[in-house]
């Protein structure tokens, strides 16, 4: 429980470089649930096969003190190599990918294709009555696209969660 | 591959069980605490065929872990536990969490069903790594015998470096039976876990500048100083003496600073002394070294030491700014930090404000005048405080190296208040988890490590029943542990809270149907003593201490005594309740406070 004078609430996108081993995701997720931290999004994938490293990107929120605590707690997990607060450490890129299925015919279908074009979403599957769009972008842009598709015949959404990287020459590895 | 290399590798091929024991030996392990079962039979077979490592058979796996904790805390070494799969592992969980909360280095080897059966609900299968993930500093499931030796070595490194803690190694039976290569402990640094031990020089300078400018400084030292080894306690004493500052210890830090030293204010916190808590409240610069601003210590956070600049030295960055925001954060080992502080203090030209410090001491002495730990022993009914005080005085007279463990409750707090420690590693208590049943097995582990020392478990009659079966272990290994029960016929700490917070409704806190502890001792081949009158207390204590074997001394004490001073939950340091007859700020407990434990 933080100090009462710690009230500034913020979002943080945290990149964590970890040993690619069994149980590592459970450790990270267990840490968040056990200590009552928010997870808004979490993504993970191997990024370096030679060095057996995976990268986890976590979007979370909390007071400054809580976010500092989250980073310190992550950092003391034995298989964690590096923790970076992309939000704090300077400008960064955050992207999410999604697949959106829209079902409909006639004018609705045309409208979906027009909007997809405007949003730079790609058609990756099509039948006479359905379309699957693939779209990459910032979370709010994805949200906006979903909102527009809803009245047209939105059927299903699958999103990856955020991956992020710092701008410029510096790197985490 | 050349012929010689081949024979070398062949020579180093062993069964998994042999690999584990070899690695333990290479890590300097002399004793393990354990309990057998199907999944670990290969390890027990290998143990049978060697003499380097001694195995102590406990009576319950929880006790094995507490024994390892007592062993570790009293020696500074890593304690080692061996239990079987399923119930053996789950029984150990309380001990593991206890070690985690109190930063005690322990390795727990757990048996597991063979790898091909994992996930099949096999006989005595439990998801041990899943269950113990939040109960340990780290854990491993070994699925490849080629990595077995390396894993054991790594586990020792993890358990004892940085902030120490428990580590589980889950060992499927086929891994223990199979054959594989042995590897010595690696020389290379760990791939990812490299805690910082050397403090940052600028932070040390900032700390010294603050301390030199202080008018009302206080040093608040905790378990981290004990973790850092006896040299850190020596340096703490040196630093406090050279600076003339007052020093208080947490429950876990007792012994880090000599209790009889005039600069010692006693323990702080919920049941700490008046002078320690008011010094914390009124100080202008606080140096926290190896303590974690626990809620038992801080009381209500927004009223905690409101006017001070705070310096916090801790080896674990996650302890810093967790509960209390500090002004100077020093990451490093307490011993290294203290050495650096001493050096910088000498180098720093600025003078201390000696007049202000003298004035501060006058204030502290005025608080001491309150004599917050005074009690009146009158008549035949034994005051629990008096029992502990006499135990302390008589053991001091005898001059034997004395180790105290405790169970959890009022007796634990009275032990902390009335038994003094001049050295580190002599005081073993369950602070963070507050595990009833800790004291007896912990004492066992201490006695194994220090066969000639005097080891006393200061116990409550309720707590002692939680691991009473370990009397059997004492008998088997002729461990002369003394169990000193302050028998108030109540779960006294619970009763006290019910009295103060729940209208004296003593719901389920009476210790009904207690055993006859004298007969109980005798049935476990120990000596039993009962003392019911104050006049007989000293004789009873002397009889207990004189007996060469294990003893249970059942001391009937006042049933309704409360432990004071007390800062009620949710109250501030300056809202302490003192014993009746001593005046102080008396706080009402708010509803907000009642929510807290
Ligand atoms: C019934 C009951 C009542 C209690 N009442 C009180 C009370 O009145 N007062 C009290 O103080 N406690 C009390 N406690 C205990 C309390 O719950 C905590 O366990 C205790 O206060 C924590 O002590 P600590 O801050 O020294 O930290 P510990 O738990 O000992 O933690 C050690 C700290 O030091 C750090 N550290 C570890 N190794 C090193 C190193 N080598 N160098 C530097 N830092 C290191 C760790 O990272 C950690 O932050 C009570 C417990 C019970 C069960
Ligand atoms: C395993 C466990 N269960 C419950 C508690 C809660 N608890 C704390 S103190 C206490 C009473 C202890 O009674 P006793 O051992 O007689 O000690 P006393 O307070 O009377 O000295 C209880 C039940 C605990 N700390 N540990
Ligand atoms: Mg009792």
C-alpha cells in the first residue's frame, strides 16, 4: 500500500527481456495477480533463439510508486534480464495487430471495404458473406475501426495486445 | 574425443541421486532435514551409502523447513530440506513462505512423479512448482538430467545471494534414477540474476551529508543486517557509536546491535518501546538499514515519521519506496553500505551538531523515564514478563552461548522485549508470516548447528501444539532443546485483540483441554517441569537449564496479561497504548484500524 501522497496515476508500457524457459510467463502473471497490479495487455514471444530470450510487453497502470514497484518486482525475478519502462524512458512506438471478421452482404459489405481502405486494413479472407481484415496500429485506432464495423456486421475480433519498442538508436538487448 | 577425456567424463557419470548429493557436498552441506517417501527413495538410498551428509529425520515436513531456517539463521549457511512428492511438498509450503517472508536461505528438494507421468494425476502428484512459485524466491523442475548438477549449484547461488530466500528443486523420480554427467559449480556469473552489493558512492555521500546535518537522527536497523553476516552487525555498532546516534532494531534485527549498549532504544513498532517509537516519530533524519518499513513498524503510513528525511539502504531495490517514499536510496549489502558510511563519515569534514544531538538525547532520556517495559511482580501469580526476564538474567549469569527461538503470540513479543541479545544470529523468530509452530523445529535446527550451545524455545501453550510431534526428533537425536512455555491458557495475542477491539468477546481463544505437558514431555523421553508459583520460578528455570537433555518447562503465568506498549492497527507511533498505570497517548481504534491485522 503506497503513501497517501502518491496519487499521480499513469500508464506504463514495460518491456521485459526474459530467459525463454518453462514457467516464466506464469511467474510474471502470478506476480501481477498476487500483488494486485493491473494488466491491460501482455504479449510474449521469443526474440532471440541463440540466447534463448523472450520479450514480454506489458501495459499497466498505477501510481508512480506502484509502477516503480512493478518494475523492481519484475527485475528481481531470477530469469529476468532487463526491464525497461518505455513510457518513462522516452518516445516509443506501440503497435497492436488484430483480425476482424465482418459478416454481411450488399451495401454493408461495400461499406466495410470502404472503411477498411480508409483505415489501411487488409482483406485476408473473403467469402460471399464474410470478410476478415488484418489491421496494425495503435490501440485507439483499432478501437475506432471496431466501433465502425459494429453496426455493419462485426462478428469476431482477435487482438494481439501491444508490442512496443523505443524510438532511436538505443536498445534493450 | 580423446581417450583420457572420455574416461574423465565416464568417471563423472552418476545417478541423479548421486549427482544431487555430490552437488550438496560441493556446496558445503553437512546436514539436511527431511522425511522420506516413494518419490525420493533413490535419494534416501544414496544417502544411506555415504557419510558426508547427515540426515535429520523430522516428524512433519513443515518442521523440516523450520529446522532448516533455524540452522540457516544461526549459522549464516543455507539450510537444506528433503521431502517427498505430493503431501511431502505441500506440507513444506508453510515453511517455505515463512522463509520467503523472513529472507532465510533454504533449499528444498522435493520428489516428483516420473516425468512421463507429470500431468496425469499420478499417485502423490502435486504441481509443486506451480504451488510453490509464489512461496519461493525461485523454483526449478528438473526434466533433463544433463542440467541437474548445474541446477543444484544455481539454486544455492540464488538462495544465498542478494536478498536470501527459499528455493525449491522439484526432482522427478526418473531423473533421480537415471544416469548423467556431474558438473562442478560454474565460475561464470549468472546469466540474469546479479544483485548489486556495492553501494553507489554518491548515495553514500548524500546519506552522510544528511546524517551530519541532523539534529535528531535515528538508526533503524533490521533483519538485513543479520542477513549480511556478523561483520555487518559489528560495523553497525561501530558506526552508531562513532556518530553518537540512537539505534533501534526491528523484531528481525534484534541482536544486530548490542541490547545492553546505552545507545540502544530497544525494539520499535507495534510492541516496541516508547522511546524507540517516539524517536522514530520525532526524528529529522532516519537511517533505515536492512529493514523493510513493515506495517508492524510504521503504523499508519500517513502519520509515519512525518518530519524526517529518510535514507534507506537495502539489497533489494523492491524494498525501497515500496511502503514509504525515501529521500536517499542506497542499493547494496548492509555490510558494504556500513563500511562505506564509516569511511565517508571519517572523510567528510563537516561537523556534527553536537549540541543538538545532546538535546535530542535529553529528550530520549525523558521518554525512557516512562519505563514503558516496567511491570509489577507481586504475589504468587507469575507475570509472563517476569518469567522471561528471569530466564534472561539466569542464562546471562551462566554465561553460556544462548540461542532463543519463539513461537508466535504474546510470549514472542515478551521474549523480544525482555530477553536481550548482544550478538547477531542468536534470535530466531517468525516475523513476517508469524507462523505458530515455528519455534520448536527452528530450535532443533539451531541445536544441530550448535550442539554445545543452550537453545531455548520460548513458547505459548497453543503454538507449541502445532509442531509438538518434533519432541520425537529431539529424543531421537538427543537434542537438549529447552521448551519454555508461558502457559496463559489462552491464545493470548488473540485474546488481547478481542479484549481491546471486540468488546472482550473471547471467541474460540481459550486453550481448552490442554495436555499435561509434564507427562507429554515424559512420553517423548524428555524431562517435564511445571512451575505455578512465582516463588518457584528461579528454581524451575535452573532445573531446566541444568538438565542435560530436552526439557519442557510449563510455566503457568497470569492468564489475562496484555502485551504493552502497543500501537493499535491503523494508529501512529505517537498514539501508543501503554500498560495500565503508565500514562501515554491512549488511542481509540478507528473502524479503519479494525480492518487491519
Ligand atoms: C505477533 C507479531 C508482532 C510483531 N510486532 C512487531 C513489532 O512490534 N516490531 C517489529 O519490528 N516487528 C514486529 N513483527 C515482525 C514484523 O511482522 C516483520 O517481520 C518485521 O518488522 C520485519 O523486519 P525487518 O524490517 O527488519 O525486515 P526483514 O523481514 O528482516 O527483511 C530484511 C530486509 O533487509 C533486506 N536485506 C536482506 N539482506 C540484506 C543485506 N545483505 N543487506 C542489506 N539489506 C538486506 C531485505 O531486502 C529486506 O528489505 C511482529 C510479528 C509478529 C508475528
Ligand atoms: C499457524 C497460525 N495460525 C493462527 C495464527 C494466529 N495467531 C497469532 S498469535 C495466536 C495465539 C497464540 O497463542 P499462544 O501460543 O498460547 O501464545 P500467547 O499469545 O498466549 O503467548 C494465534 C492463534 C498464527 N499466527 N499462526
Ligand atoms: Mg497462550
